[in-house]
């Protein structure tokens, strides 16, 4: 299946597998402990769910790593009317994936901060400083930019006529629960959007896994072949 000596086969298969696995890992990462209230209450809650915390951090980092080849695998297929949208989506998603990996590392730091025997008052002070650090805003914005990137990617897939087309529709609809259910909390919209993400990306990944290597290697679409090409000026 994975022929490392064959460029088309290896890249296509890797992208397809990552499209299936990345959203699953991302969904598991969202099951980590949700904290609210004062900083002391948040730290106490994290201390009670240390196993979930470390699992969420590791799955979050793994998901970010897997999503990178998945995104490039999708960008490889998009031509014609979807190119600009695809490149904008790629920028948004890659930024968000780097941020998500950083947040996964922060979760591992929180796991260490909640280790029994540490000075809890000092850890509360450290957590308060992290939450109010200027770098926190661009990190927290990564989640929303990722959702926006998926929406734009769905538009790119639709405009480029990448199949299955219903998967593109699912990606376009992914922000709906995030916006509509945000007043009830973060967990419910995240879980619903994760289900949409898993189904949509997995369908695209499975389609990619059964695509012939020759089709993957053909990087020019029929529309591009038939479109008029600029003629070199003659001296």
C-alpha cells in the first residue's frame, strides 16, 4: 500500500490515511478537561483529570502533525476555480495547526504543574500569568481560524469539483454549530463540529486511497489543459 520508492503512491496514500486519522485524533483531543471559574478552580479541576489532560495534549499534537500532509494532499487536487480559496484555506489551517501543536505542549505543561507535591500557590500564580500573557490571544484565536480555514477549504473543494462533493458541503457547514451553539458552552459545538469533520475528511481520505496513482500524478486538470495559454511575444 505505502510504496516509499514510488512518489505518487507514497504521497497519495499518506495524505489519504492522514485525512482519515487526523480528525479522529482531533476529536479525541477535545475530550480533555474543560475548565472554568477562577484560576485556582481551573487548576484544581485539571489536577483531578490529569490522565485526560495528558491524553488530550498528546492527541492534539498528533492531530496537528497528521493534518499537515492531509491539507497538502487536498491542495494538490484543487485546480481551476478553487485555487485561490485553497491557498487562503491552507494559510489559515497551517497557522492554526502550528498553534494547536503549541497548545498541546501547554497541556503537557499543565499536566506537570498539577503533579502532587508541587507548591499549588506558585502554580496558580504561574497559570494566572500564562492566561494574561499577550501571546495567549493569537494562540486562542487559532481554534476559530482553523474552523474558518475548513469552511474556505470546503468552498475550494466545491468550486474545483473534487469528489465526493457532499464532503465539501459538510466542511462548509462545519462552522454552523460553533456559531449557533456557542451560547450553551464550548463542548457541545466542538463535539458536533468534530463529527462533521470526521465524516467529511474521512470521505475525502477514503476517496484518495482508492484513486489510481496516475490520476494523483496528473497535476493539471482538464480545464487547465483546455484553457488558452499566454503566447510569448515575438521580437
